[in-house]
């Protein structure tokens, strides 16, 4: 697939998530999708595999966090990799605390399907909003 086609597939994926189109999301990802969210003591952190893992993490995100995106993300691609760079404003539902999150998704697209997502987020901002200690020092 071309770089332009890979970018469009990733854009379609984000649009499907944003509109709550679960079937559209699943249609765009490989059966063995792997979504990695680095971190500890954060409910969404971990490695989420397959359609079931993807559905579970998206549901958990919907249950835990409200997000808005003040500007469209930037898409940068080379070969089968698409980086999505953006900013989100959010609120942790349990604490009602807000945060600003500068984020990057590194996504691999093969044969027209997302096969791997590695999400980089501002874990300190999310930890603070969650009421957790964000300091790495004792």
C-alpha cells in the first residue's frame, strides 16, 4: 500500500473511534492487533491484543476519560509506519480533574490493516488528574 493509503487508513481508524463506530474500528485492524500503552498505575496501561483486547481498552477509555481535541492531529508517514501527533484536553471522570495531553501514536499498517499501535502520552499529566503521585522520586 502507498504511504497516502496508509495515512487514510489511520485517519479512518481515528474517525471510527471518535464516532463510536466499533464495527468500523474492528474492520480497520488486524485480528492480532497489538496496542501498547506504556506506564504503570494507569488503568489503560499495558499491552492489549486482538479484537477483544482492543474493544476492552476502548471501552475502559470511554468509561474512565472524557477527551476533546482542540486541533486536528498531524500525520507523518514512511513506509508502513504512520506517526500521529496531537494534543488532547481531557478529564478523568472519577476525580473530575482536567489535564492537557501531548501525545504520539506510532502505528504500523500492513495489507490495509493496523497491526501495531504504540501510544506515547503525558503520563504525569494523567497521573496528576487521576489523583496518583506523578513524581518518580520518593
